[in-house]
C-alpha cells in the first residue's frame, strides 16, 4: 500500500521568503509523485509531477520539487513567496498502471505581508 | 489538459433527499474518478467510473449510497442518495488520459441541512 505524509498542516511565511512544504511517501514500487494546489472555493490544480527521469521538476508559478528516493521525500519549494501563493497544497502518490491517487492531508500555506 | 466542468457548483439540500452531480469533459478520456473532500480534510476516492459498466467502489463506499453512471467517454454523474448532514462535502471529479496524471474539476459544494 502507498501512503503520503505531509509534515505541518499549517505553514506561515513572510512575503518574499522561501517556501518549503514537506512531503514524505511510502511505496513498495517506484512512485509517481504529484503536488496539487487548491485555492479557496476552487478545485485542485496540478502544480508539478515526477514520474521518471530528472529528479528536480519545475512546475507552474515558480514552484519546484525534488524527488529523493533515499529520503522517500518530494518536498515542494519556491524561492520567494507571493501573497497569491496562499492556498492549500496536497501531495499525492501513485505508481505506473495504478490510476488510484493517494493524497496527503494537505498543508495550508499562509503568506504574511 | 482537458477542460472539466461540474454541475451544480454548489447546493443546499434537505436530509433524506438525493442530489445528482454532473461531470463533463471537453474531450474523450479513458478514466474518470469521483472524490469526496470533507470539511477541512483531504481527498478520498469514492469510485472509478467505468464506461458502460458498473463503477468500481473503494472501501467504505457503496453503490446504493453513491450510484454512478458513465454513459460515454466525456460524461459521468454521481448521485448522493438519502443525504444526511454527514454528507456535506465537496465532491470532485477527475479525469486521466491513458496515463498517470489526474486533472480535477472545480468541485461541487454540498451542504445538507
């Protein structure tokens, strides 16, 4: 079975500061990993994904994440936070042929002016 | 990615009634899914909607409570039957095209009084 743990249900950073949202996964097979963002009163939008190949993946809105197999991690980062980044962020895992996505509990990101 | 719409976007219903939620995609997709997001929670997969056959339900979800139809490759419905306040949630459909990435609709916000 696969699982995802997001450390920190709430993260607060100042505008312009580094954003780091943590995601650790458990999987007995090579994982496919995703970050989604949910703005208030909206559905989920795909930020970025890792399936195979380069372990550092870049997504929309300046976000990136690095797949580290040895640490079973897929942390999301952004060098400089913007007020518009305030949202709920979800990490999810699946694997090739599985279809089913397993989500973490989510991290609410707050940006302080 | 596909453009996904859901109807209704929100609704307030009385307990004991049923609500049917529609999910429409602007192109044919191989996989369609239905998720529930309870207040302040992450997403939980309800079922995979199979075209021309019965949906595949996850543990804890049954067809009598959440009947699902998928008459073609661009449309699916989820019915929430005999509703109670515990059914108040956001219901989201997602689609996947032959591969690993799921794209989500905007969600339907349901409140049951």
